[in-house]
């Protein structure tokens, strides 16, 4: 006599669980242009690699004889899988069962799904499509009381950010804890049109007198532009591709180091266009993204956060195969000046680099922090100072290419707190604690006012000072390590990446990662 | 359909590069906004015909402020 009958019963339950919330709810879900949680997992991970955990967990019903009559599966589907051959843990909300609410239907499965990756030191991918953790206020009547808000494993959920890479994809209307689970990640993506994110949805907001659609309240376009999420994409398939790509640059946990990838791009490759890409007229702008793409290994550039904090471009790339983090100025936005948002965005990338020990390359063209009334109203100095702290607290190897400007306090972001930093200047570089044009007025006021022709006096002083601004003069005083031929920049960066690799130190960051 | 082209940044509109009635291709530079002493071009995201300007040269513009109306 074998155990076949029991295995048959197990198989029956697994089949029932595969039906999710039932054909009607699945059809309605698909009708909204969304994939089911199982289709999502299949689309995300390597084919056939998903090993489910808790496959029959749910809410069974039995008849008087003790025979199972139905099984509503738990609204979390989770398990181990592989992405590009590397192990990960995946957890997905099932919207077709009670709207994917993370409300303690099967609290133990939720806790398991959220903590397993941290315990086993593997990346976690969350496919979030659920409402808050509070569920429905109807629950209070069943309970007969209220309770202090808490999520039992939330300390671990947040601590996991200092241990393993976490990617969160917002794939539906996510509120409350669902929204926090999207944000509590190193990389978050929403899908335009089918996903929204908010502290509370339109019905709750309507009580405050605001009538808004969920798209108006928390669509991806809003959150990709305010930095609540990192990127928005057009389809769920694109979101899965982004998740896989992001993880390809990172180690499995902070206890390991990112592996060197294959590179067929010669480290000594030169780029002729770089000798003339920076306009000689200092008021004219140029495009930074093609410069980044030409410097890194061909095809390795992954920009992150393109829609917000636009004066800083951030992303991941490879140099001679080694994964690195990139910061680069975009002169098309405030001339590359750091705004409050740009500062927040820089913090996010520098903290990611420090946590997972990715060396940083900073392509610097920063005229300063943004000045003016709007900039002050946005708190630019508070967030800017936080960004400088994030940079100076970071200890990963750091290489700055001084492309053009570095002025004022924001210009301090050219180097970090590592003893292993390198700075190479292009001949187009210019720098100083103050820009000359504004500074002359303040420093030479008496002399200018006393002159017979004040305008001529100002111009004469400016010309005199501008002659001092050549980076060659700084290099003569060893104020910058080296001025380089821009065409050779890639070879310098590849040598930096190779020098930096053995200096990376695995282990927990000194400060807990804050999402 | 008419749509606005907005300024991606705050600053002073120092030059209008297209005239009302002009037809522009996507990525055509339509204006220069000065910020942080830099001359920053603003481009049309889509092709269209310039219906009318909403902002005069030398005006201060806010981030996201509509500069002109573009028609298909």
C-alpha cells in the first residue's frame, strides 16, 4: 500500500489553487489589462525554474464527512526561482482573491514571503498588486476591538534592504502597505495605465473633499516624476525585463560582491568625438547621455530614474565587465545644478552603490546648487547637504571625470569619503568655490563703484580672473591629479574599475539602508 | 489636437526660435531658456504647427509653465 491517495489529494489541492479567485474574477482581472500572479511569475523568472512554497495554503471548506469541497488559495504566491540562472525569491499578490489584501488572511505566509530572501541571502522580487494591510473595517466587528497599527515582520522587511537586493513592481492599484512595499525597495517600477500607488485611494480621499480618479491621484506618471518610484514602463513584460536587468548588476546579498560580467568591448577603445563634444561657449549645453553610453561597455548602460531629479542622470553600467554605479550631470536641466530632487536622486544611487559595493563614476558638470526663490522653497540646501553627506559617508572606490563645471558646495560631490578616489579633468573643466561672474560684484564692489566707468572696470576684473580659470593652472599646483585627453577616458575608467575591484568590501553597510 | 509645450525648467525665456504658423518636426528646438547662466534649448516633443505663443521674450517662466500651443 503506497501513499498515492494522499499524493492525489495534494495534487487536487494544487489544481484548485491554480484556479486563483475563480474564472469570473480572473476574467475581470485580465479584462483590466493585467496578467495573473502566476503569469507574472512565469514572465519574470527563468522558464521552469519556479519552485513554489505554500502551494496549497489557503482557505479550505470541508463537508460533514471531512471531504474537501473547495479551496480558496492564499492571495500570496511565492517561491524560489532563477533569474539569468541565479537564485532569487519571488512573492506576488493575487488580486483575484480579496483584492490581494495583505491583511492577515494567512499572516504566516506573508511573513515567510517577506523574510525568506533576507534569511537565505538572496534577492527578493515583489510583484505588488494589493491593497493595504488593514483590510476592511468590517474586520473590527469580527475582532470586537481595534489595535495599534503594526506589521509583525516590518522590522525585518526594512532590515532586508541592508542585506539583499529588493525589486518591487507595482502592478495594480496599491495602497497603504502595498504602496509601502513598492517603496521599500532598491528599485521600483510601475506600469503606465494599469498601476497606481497611494497612501489611500480615491474613496477615502473623497471624504476630504477631493474627487479624483485613481490615475489622477497616483498614476505612474506622477510617481516617476516625484521619485516615489524609480521608473515607469508601458507593459508588465517591460517591468519584468527591468527587474531582471537591475539584478544583473548586483550581488545576491551584501555578503558577496558583484560578479564581473563578460565584456567584448575593448577597454582601450577611444572615442574621437569626445575631444569636441563640450562646447567652448560655456553657456551652451551638450548631451550627456551619449557620453555615458560611449564610455561604458557597449550595451551595458541602465538608466534609473530618468523622469525626475533630471539635472542628475543616475544608473548602472559595466566597465571592462565590472558593475559600477554612474552619476552624471545633465546640463539641459538647470545647467546641471543640483535641485532638491536631484539631490534626493543622487542620495538614492550613492546609497545603493555603498550598500552593494559598486564603485562609482561621477561625470561632473555642476554649476552649484540651484539658486533662486523656487529652489529655496523646495529645501534645496537641506536635501543638498544630505546628498553631500551620502557622498562623503560612502567609502566605495570613486572616480570623477571633471567634464566642465564644479562650483560651490554642490561641487564637493566630485569626491567621496573613500581614500581610494581618483579625479581626471577634461581640458574643458573649470571650477571654483564661487563662479566669477557673480563673485566679482561682491568682492570688488568698492573698486567698481569708485571707477570712472564701473562697467568697464567690472569687465576688466572679470577678464583678469577668467585667465586664472584654466584647469592647467590648478594642475600645476597639483590641485587636480591629472588632466586627460577626453578621447581616452574609457581606458582610464576601465583601469579604475580594475583597481577598484579588490577594494570592495562585502558586509552590512554602516547605516541601515533607508528607502 | 492642440497641446502645450511647457518649459522643463524655471528661468528666463531669452529667445523664441519659431513663429506662429511654423510647422515643426519632433525634437525641433523652439525656445531658449536661461538658467544658471546657461542657454538651455526647449524642444518640441512631437511634430505640429505652432498655433500661438503664450509667453513673451524676456519673461520669467516657471518649471512646467506652458510656452506655446502646438496643433497637429
